[in-house]
C-alpha cells in the first residue's frame, strides 16, 4: 500500500507543482475507516507515518503537514479510507509462511484542493501484507 501510494503521489505532485516557486502545503488527513470495518490500527499513528514517508519523498517541493495550516496559498489534501480489512490467519503465517495467512485491505485514496475540488482518486484492489501493516503503525 505504501509503495503504490507514494509512487503515484510523487509523480502526480511533480506534475502539479512544476514551475511552482514556493512550497505547496500537502495536508495528510487521518486515515478513515468504513462503518463496518474493524480496523485494529491507530489512524493517528498511521497518518504520522504516511506524512513522514511523503516528507522523505516529496519534502523538497511540498510542505507535508498533518494539521490544516491557517495561511492562504496553495493547499492539497490527501484523504485515505480503508474500505475493507481482513485479519488473515496467524497460524498460517507462523506455520506455513511465504505469504500464507497474510492481512489484506482495500483502500480508497484521493487528492483534492483545500476547497474540495477532487484532482485525483483511486481505489486499490487489495493491499496484502505479511506483517507490513504491523510495522507501519507500531
């Protein structure tokens, strides 16, 4: 999930910010979950991790923030929502390994301007992990 999201966002940000002289603010909102999704991770920690990853990737062109800035100027907002999450099987992960029993999630994410105009939106089919989600937020 991280790598796909970052690669797509980096290419989009570079195209949008081409020719911009000052840094554009990129607000990373907390990760939301659907009403029927039992997401066991702390969305605030995940938001901080996503912001840190984006700062490493696009920090030269964007001011990546987790709180809405008050100043006027160009702002982009990254919204993420976990649509589905499946815990996988811990016994399969421990006994079989090689990806058996791994977690999976379907995530919807979009990039919009601060007033609300959607610039880009995508939905992953499935993000699979054999412990990456645990490492990401803990």
